[in-house]
C-alpha cells in the first residue's frame, strides 16, 4: 500500500518511498551527512566528550538564513538503512559521547523510532529539531527520546521559512515534548538527562520577535521546568539578496537589549551566548564522516 507522507505540518502527501520528494527534498530512507562527536552545543549537551551528533539531510523548514544549508536542501549525504542507523547510534555510544544527538530529524521520525525501538543505549537521546512538528508524529517518540532541543523562530516564519503557522505549531510541539519528558534533570556533572531545552536565535532587527518568545516561555513554564538558550550566533550565509536585513550579524546593542530582557524575565534556568559566537567556526564539515 502506498504511504503518502504527512509526517510534518507541511503535509506534502507525496510517495517518498516511491521516489517522490516533498518539501524536505529527501527520500524515505535516512540520508545522513555526518555522524561524529560534536562540541558546538550548550555545555549540558556537549560536555567534555562531545555530543554524538547525527546530521540528517533535508529539512521541513529550510530557513533562508540556515547555517547548515548545504545539507538542509538535501544536496549532501549518504542514504542508509534503519539497521545501519542503529549501528551508528551504537558506535557513537561506544566512542564515549554523552548522548545521541539527532540533528534535523523530523522528516525521518518513523525510521528513527524504528531504529531506537528496543535499543538499550544507556545514554540520553536528543531530538534536535526546528520545532515544526506534528504532535501526532512526536508521540511516536514517547519513551524513546529523553531530551528535546527546540529551535524557536516565531513571527518571521512566514517571510524566512514559508511557515506562517510556525508559532502555533511549535508551541503545541513544545507542550507535547514537555508532556513526554517532564521537568529537566541534570546529572552530577551538569549533563542534561531528561527535559526540554528551548533555543531561540536572535535575528537582526527582530526585537519584538525575541521578546515574544521570551514572554511565552516565561509565562508558560515555571522555574525548574525547562531550560532556555538565547543564541547570538546568527551568521549571514548563502544568497540573502532578497533579505537585506539579514546580511549582517546582530548588533552589540541588540545583543545587550535582548540579554537584559531575558535577565528581567521570569526565566531562571538556561544559557545565553556571547556575541563573539557569531562565526562559522562551529559549523562542521558535512563530508560523510562516520556514515
């Protein structure tokens, strides 16, 4: 029976198993561009031994400013089987990483759930997504994923990601993620074992957007429930001729204003980035390492 893809809010309805491509621009079988220890996450994810990052090709959001655009457009990576994906998880675990970090995984939820089912890894599994998720799809992961990283974009979603419904979709997804994990839990070394870490990337000239994200998190969750990460690493990449406002990093003034807004908010648990994080140094080479 032909299975038409409705795994994400795009609802493309294409036959990916039959060779058709939807918005994510990748086939039904997992395509992986890199699988190796990664040190570019928050301290509670990267730790000292690195996060076992599996970078999947394709994306159901594809923001115009994406730093991983070489893979988010589905142009790089190796197609593998579910059994091979399980093998990658086990190899990374055996290399001593703190967790298995699934980067841009949403369009492969069924395959990932199958790979994780019955697998005793002994370390947390991190779902590192854009947050543009169907609640019904996330429920496939209940009991399989311990940590959810959620990248919050919000109001500019229609202009930069062709996803005008992003705010309401992402908020419902966050609430489902929290339902599955409950309050965040750190081990004695400060490594995140369970919970939700909500990331927000400050964009140039998007003051109100960042304020609304901080307000929603602060009003929705009590201290001790979720972690929040305010990110200043926006770096202009690719062809941004249509979006002149995105052709430069955020200003020191915007960085300081948003940092102060966070400090004055009810949010008490999390991280913020220094402005010098706005470089391309932490973008890994998507060269098939570890696949």
